[in-house]
């Protein structure tokens, strides 16, 4: 059965963007309507100046002046109201984009397979949410208002042809020049902006690693060793930012100069037309004002093109993420709780296409119930094997089945209820102890939480704390020891009574007594659940029913635990006569 893709995907490009804008269609219509009247009211000021010079000044029409001033006061009041309304509409659209796109991206990232998430650094996924901000700012900010105002430049040009025909051709010549400059600015900005972002992303990756590994950095005093790497990446980011700023500023300055040239050209040609009595002084001043309104959006377009370039690149990156195939969202039929029979059929897995095979043709059955150990040298594929049967990795060849059903047909939520997986590196989250234990089962009762904590041998430690289960453990459990974090993670795995329990080195931070107690607990748990544990702990291995020995991704040995352990024991060294033992 093919995997079901998230609802946000339907094969349509930019679908995630259209979904967010579809809810704002009414607001977009309102913006166009308000913008039309805003630009229409902008015609009032040039007409006011024209009438003052041509009728008031030359004919001493004070009554006319009073009427014109009163009319302009009304126009300015309406202009203020309309601009405020447009600003609020843009803000509502920005909020809608933030909510809808941000939520869709969050759901998409968490719905991607583990291998897809591991294929990119953490800084890359974080930067995607900055791309959402770019989309929001571009579609509901100054750039959006500019895009709406640019077409109205034609309206101002038409009025210039009506009021001052002798200078209209001057504006007609400069408009293509502004458009050419804006196109050139965008082409250059596309390249420089991409280089700047790549350099910043590389710098942020290093910074993220340093912060994540801050304990190691401090313990080994790596500041001097890491500083050259940081300075190199930071310098590259600064160089590319400077290069982008230099080209952007150069085009903006040129746009400003062209705006001045437009004013000078209109005034000069208009002065000659006045001398030839082809137009009035009021018409010239009005033409200058209208010309400024016509070229202002085009001049701003040169400066705003970087934002438009960032928008285009952000949409392309978000398109790539939303186009990635996600995990199954829901199964076609809800199946009953499985018994816990795991089976691999010639499963093969490699991390990279053409790379070395980590799991090579594993075939066999585990369960139902019982405790099963997995051992082998470092790098033999133990952790990868557990991730395969947990459904976190998908084999390139072969299948993994749970109770005879291919696990690809199950959704992640279903598998997480039936198959609990505890990785080698335990991860906790900021919050209380209770929140971390029941994070996957928020509706769990207090009795179930306490029972899971007792099963993980951590309850006595918790109740000894002043705040008990309400104790804040800090970022990633920084206020706890390694063993305490591991026990809390065990309690989280036990909660929900999973059918299959997969543990990767669960005693790495536990002492000998805790190992023996955990072995007893797991032995008891294995009566009802299939327990698979990758470990080198003798206490856990002696409690296992069967043991699987991996070597290079293949089965080197398998069978009852006692027989396998006897075969793995080194033979006593023979002592020759005359030699000391």
C-alpha cells in the first residue's frame, strides 16, 4: 500500500501559499479597493497646485482658494483614514500567513521521515521559519504595497498627458529606464543574496554545534581551536553581505539620480513650453508633482527588488520542503493492537545511495513477547537495526513486518503507540518531570505515570525532590545526571504499555545495581511485550531469552542466550610446560 502524503501536498506547486492566501481573498479585494482610492486622492494635490497658480494667483481668487483649501482638508482626512485601513488589512494578512504557513511548515517538518531530517543540518530547518517571515513581509509589507501602487503610475502618466502634453514624453522616456534598472538590480541581487544566505547558514551551523556541545567545548577549552573556524565563516558572511549591500546601494543611488534627472528634464522642457505659451506655470508644477508620483514606485522598485528576490528564493526552498514525501498520516483501516511479532524479510539498508550497506539481507523473526538481546562491535549496525524495526528507517530492499503486516502501512502515531523506542542518546525537553514522562501520552493518569516511573526505578528519586514530579529539569534535562535522564526516558518508554519495546544501550549511564534491577524489570515486562535490547551489559544479556550477534550488518550468530554466551566466551589460554600461567 503506498504511503499517504500530508494533506498540504496535492502535486500543485505553491499549494501551501495558495492555501494561506485563499483565506485572505476578501482582505486582498479590500486592499485593491482602498489602494485605488488612495492613489485617486493622490491626484488632488497636483490639481490643487494647478488651480492655485492658474486661477488664484493670477486672478486673485481668494474665495476659490478657500474652497480649494477646504477641499484639500477633506481629501487629507480621507487619505489618512484609507491609509490606516490599508495598513490594518495588511497586518491581518501578515498574521494569517504567519499562522497558516508556519503551522503547515511545522506539521510538514515533523511529518518527514527521520532520514530526511537527518539529511540536513538543524540550522537548515530553523532557517526555513525565517523564510516564512520573508514570505510574510513580502506579501503583507512595503513590497506588497509597492506592487499594488506600481500599476497606478499609468494613471499619473495619463493625467500628465491631459494637463501638460509638452512634457509627457519626458516621463515616457524615463519609465523604461527605471524598469531596466529594476530588472538589472533584481538579477544581481538574486546571485548576491543567495551567496550571503549560504554563508550565513554555514556560520549558523557551526554556532549551533558549539552551543549544543557547550559542555564539551568548555571541558576541552576549545575556544582557541574553534575561533579560527568561526572567524573564517563569519568573515565570509560579512564579505558576501558587503558585496550584496554594495550592489544594492549602487542601484538605489542610481535610481535616486535618475529621479532627479526626471525632475530636471521635466522642468527644463516645461520652461521652454511655457515660453512658447504651450502650457502654464501651474501645469508645469502639477506635471512635476505627477511625474514624481509616477516614478517614485519605480525608483522604490529598485530598492525593494532584494526583498522580491528573497521572496522568490524563500518560496523555492519552501516548495522543495513541501514537495518532500512525508510519512503516512493515517491508515486506511484501524487494526487491533498487535501481538508483537517482528519479522524482517531480506532487509537491506544503506545511509547513502551507492554507499556501504549497513544492514545486509537480515531475515528472521523476533517474538511474540520474550526478551531478545542484540550485540556486536561498534558500527556493526545495532542502532540501525532497531530503527528499522521501529519504522524510523525504511529498508531499500526487503520488508519489515509487524504481526505479518508491512509497517509502511501504519501511521507514525499508530507505530509510536505499539512500538516504544529508546535511542542511545536520551533526549528530554524543558519542563517538569511529569511533562517529560507523559509527553507522548498527555492524557495519562497520575497512577499510570507513577507506575511507569516505578518500573524505570526513578520514582524514589523523584519523590525525594522538594517539588517531586513538578520539578523543572531545565534545558534538555541539564539539571539531572546522565543516569537520571536515562531513567526518565525509560519511564517515558514504559508509559502506554507498548507491544514492542526497543532499547539501545539503556544502561550506559546506570550503575551495576541499577543494571540488575532493570534486567529484572525488563524480564517481567517481556512476559507481555516483545523486548529487544542492544547492549553489552552482562546483566541484561543474562536475562535475555535469545541473542542476535551482528557483524557488518549480517547475522554472525543467533540462538538461545545461554548457548550464544557460551560460544562467545573466550577459551582459556593453554599453558605450555615450562611457561608461567
